[in-house]
C-alpha cells in the first residue's frame, strides 16, 4: 500500500476500522515512521494515529528523530502529544537523548516558550 493511502486511512475522520487498518499498514510497511509524520506535519487529522505508530517504535528507530519528537510536545493540547510525551519518558536517557533534549530546552528558553520548557523539564526528572 502506498504512503498516501496509508495517510488517508490514518485520518481521524475515517471509521475506527479504517484508522486501525492504516495503523496496521504503517506498522507493517514503514521503516521511517517519524519521517512519515513529518511529511504530513500540517495535517493534524493524522497526528494522533501517527503518535500511536511512533510510540510503538524502539529507541533505536526513534533516535534519528529525537529533536523532532521533542518539538511535538511544545503544546500538550496537540493531537498525540500525550502519547509522544509518554514514549519519550520511557526512552533510555543516553547521551544522544540528553543532547537532543538540551538542544530543544535551549531553543525553548530562547523563544521564551514556558509551556514547552516545562514539558521538556518533566522529561529530565523522569
């Protein structure tokens, strides 16, 4: 199944059955799941289901995308942000994780984005 069809299925406006089918297809056929999300970044209709898919990935698969995952928790009201926060809280706190977290924490401070900074700080204490 091609990627566009998967995203059509992942749209929250679809039936639950079609959304589940899209999740299954993405899990079975996609090696770069976060790359898929980034392709659809402006389409919030798929964010929650993308977060479900991403949250099931191993640390190793997510490692190249840590910076982008930290961006997802800028606003916890965004679809899937709670799932990404939970997944990040279970990520091993290795040097790569801490470096990516530090980069985003510095950016949040420069932007004076208190909510994002608070969300990132929660990950430090977990």
